[in-house]
């Protein structure tokens, strides 16, 4: 839940190259600093919160993810995995799979990147498997009201989605953008009954 103090582990590597990605520095799988799993688990053990969010990049393509979350679970952590829903790993000790399928509003302008993005951004079978295999929430990034038909079509294609678990989040990299788009997304939520998802970190710390 937004506002719950949590430790974030950001794993490097994501092939999608979304146009508005706010963590471009994590795209390359060699980005950041290398830590052993033991060091990550030890560092997280010093935090007061038992909530850990494993994010990226795209954590579900990282071959060390199963071992990392197993070790964290052994330490009694509550684990959320944030994923674009492009890869499936069964039986992870994950308390919440936070799935954010990417819409066409995220397609990059560069034609080469756009092709890579379009080839892999939406895999209905993977989304279905994640929803069947885990406790989940389904979070769509909304850039304009025009996104609503595509969101509804994606939910329909996945099939059998618990609509109480669907959230809409404003696309915003800065506080000004967030404040400008939030009323529009709130209206979309009122129309559909989907939940409004904050970007509390943007509200608090802008684009830092
Ligand atoms: S899936 Fe997430 S991390 Fe990957 S490019 Fe898109 S917004 Fe960035």
C-alpha cells in the first residue's frame, strides 16, 4: 500500500524502453552497482520495515530473482514484485505481484526501439499466468482519457480479471505533471470503478 515504509531493491535490465520510463538508468543490465545476494539480504535486514519491493528495470528477467526472494522470505519479509508482466516464473515466494502491462502510450519514438517494445510489451499468456499464480494488482499507466478503451480491451483479453484489483496511475515524471493529470485519472476511476494509484514518490520528491 502506498505510504507503507518499504525497502526498494532495483534490479538492472529491461528491454522495453518505454517512452516515459522514469528509471532509464536501470535499462542496461550492467547498470548500477553489483551486490551479492547475501549483501542485499544483510542490508535489508538492517531496515525497520518488513516490506520489500523488488523492482527494476524488469525483475522477472533476472536469473537471480528466485534466490533473492527465497532468502528474503526466509527472513520473514513481505515481498512485492513490480513487473511489466513480460516474463513468468512459477512459485516465487511473492506476497504481491504488482503487474503493470504497458499500453501503446509507452511506445518509444525511435523506430528501432519501437519495434523491440511492440514485440514484447504485451504477452497475454504471461499476464494470465501471473494472475493465476499470484496475489496480484493490475496497474495501468494512463496518459490521457483516450487510453481507456485500450485498458478495457486488455483486461478483456486477459479474461477473468478481478476488477477490484485494477488501478489507474497518472503518467507523470514530475510533480507538476502529476498534479495536472491526476484529476483526469480520478475521473477515469469514477467512470470505471478502478482504483486511483498514487505516485507518492513523485509528489514527495519530484523527479529525484
Ligand atoms: S517496463 Fe518499466 S522499467 Fe522497463 S522501460 Fe518500461 S517503465 Fe521503464
